[in-house]
C-alpha cells in the first residue's frame, strides 16, 4: 500500500506508512499497525521505499520517525507507541487515528 500524507493540526505534515501483509493471491490487507513520520516535503519514491524497508527493523533510523499507532480494536481501542525523536501529543494522535480510520473505511483512497 502507498503511504498517505496529511496535516495534523495547522502545522504538522505527516506521512503514514501501513505495515501490510500479502496473501497467497497477492492482494494486500489493510493492517492494524501504522508507522508515522514527519513529512519534510522532500520524500521521493526512493526515500519512501527506504522507509518501507525499514518497517521490519526493530529500531527505525529516520530522524522523522515519530512512532506507530496500533488499531487494537478498530473504532474502540488504539495504542500509540512513541518510538522516535519526536513524540506526538494526545490531540495529534487522535487526529491521526481519525485520518487513518477514514482511509480504512474507504480503502480506494489509498491509491489516490
């Protein structure tokens, strides 16, 4: 799946990369874990691919990495794990969850 880009609040641009799984038929599945990066506006396809490869690493190397959000029970229970150089506020996490939920509810938007 492609990353999604949006702003949190008035000034924090973010890039969210989902952890995806492939099934035997080759289709990806909407995941429950989403990695959150500060979007500095310089992301090209090569940089995004590098971050996607980094998803499996225990410690992320990107200075823009802000942690990950896990949908324990979509619509009910979420966990934010601050695991980078920048920690999101509660309001930022809530807004990111709302944006991710919108994309989860409308999977066709992932390709836009």
